[in-house]
DNA sequence: CGCTTTGTTGAAAT
DNA sequence: TATTTCAACAAAGC
């Protein structure tokens, strides 16, 4: 499940390969056209034709190809993968879109679950405005987190998953950050103490940077490049660790349901109140 | 077959 | 009315 560190890993892998390439058009298979747009395929191609890729960057969980004028965003959702080499024959059926570059070079979007989407935006700011602060930017701070949590009344888990609140966190890193800070996922944001907020503000960037350094977490299906897995799975403290002993207090990690999401926590370290 | 996964959407609840 | 929560959705593997 690609979240901020996994998407960053893909972006860092793609950037040197794609910088300076010219985009020709995007094509989709006849039996599945949902992966591209908005805008419509016709408009999409009219917009991108001949534009040069000036930058490859990440915003929230999106891979963004910044072109001369607008930009193309790629959301991997659950199982999306970006390939820059011709896929194997048996992988061809999962290619839901192809971005055609010059000289027979293509970007292939392979997506078994087909939740992934590729969109075009006329301006970077249109896309930028959709998301909250980047946790690895200077817009994120203890002060911001404190003010933002105390000024609303939401459960911490869904709050941190809300991309408009903070960008890039998903199920894995929210569970890890809340365990590190000793905060129960059901805690109300306005009830957090300064000490808890301070711990959380430290934990979020620390965990994300640490994961990026190891190329992200390969839990089920995340790979970048052709078949390279991330190595952060070995550092996980609670995600997928139900039934094992808490690294801090030896209590058994449990998996519960919070806001319709599978949620991993230590009942001792993370108090409800 | 039902459950799981993600983020968006629109409806419902507070 | 604004804020917050929830169910539905899209798709396929196990």
C-alpha cells in the first residue's frame, strides 16, 4: 500500500529517467478506460502533447510529472505500479494506461486492482490546493499540529488519514506514529496533551524519513522499479504485528477496527483516555 | 462467497 | 450551518 515513503521512493527512482522527456499522448486499453481522467482522454491528449517533463515530484501520495504548463498526477492507490521498461507478456493484461514518450519510450501504468488514476491539471496549484501540509515540509511543526488538533474534535486515526488535514499518511504510518507517541487511535484530537502532541510531532517525520531511507514498506504488493522491494517492513512496530509482543511493554498487539479501517495498537501503551 | 484493501463522494448525524 | 462520521463505490485476489 503505497503511502508517502513508498511514493517518494518511486518518484526518486523515476526522476532521473524521465527528466527532459517529451510527452506525446496517453493511451488506454479498449476494455478499460477508467484509469485516465479527468479530463477526458481527448482533452487530456490535447493538453499534454509535446510538453516536456520538467520535474518529477511527490505531493501527498501522488506522483506528479510537472510539464511545461500543467502536470500529470498518478495515484497508485493500492496496487498501482509505474514501469519504464517494456512489461513482460503476462503483465500486459494489468496495464491500464500507457504514457507515450519519444523514441519508443513509454511509461506503463500497471494496476491489478484498477483503483489507480491518472489525471491532468492545468496548474500545479490546482492539485496542491487539494491537500493538507506535507509532514516533511516546514509547514508541519509541533505548533501547527497542536493548533490543528486542539481546534477540532475528531478521532486521531481518521484525522491523520484525512489527506486534507495532513498529506501522505496512510494506514501503516498512522498506526506506527500513534504507537510511537503512545496515543490510542480513538482518542479525540482536542483531548491530546502537549506532551502527546510533542511526541506525535516528532514521530511522524522521523518514521517517514526512516522509511524513505529504506525505500518504503513492502507489505504485500509494493515494489518500485521492476521488482525491488522496500525494506522498512522490518522496522514496523504494530502494523501487521497482531498477536506478537509490544516492543515496549510486551503486551500483545491487537488488531481492531477504527473508522472502518484495520487498526493495530498496543492496549497498554495506547490508552483510550 | 464474503472479506479485505484506498481515498473520494454524498448522505446522515451531531 | 458547519463540522464530523459513515456507508457506498470501484475491482480483484484469497
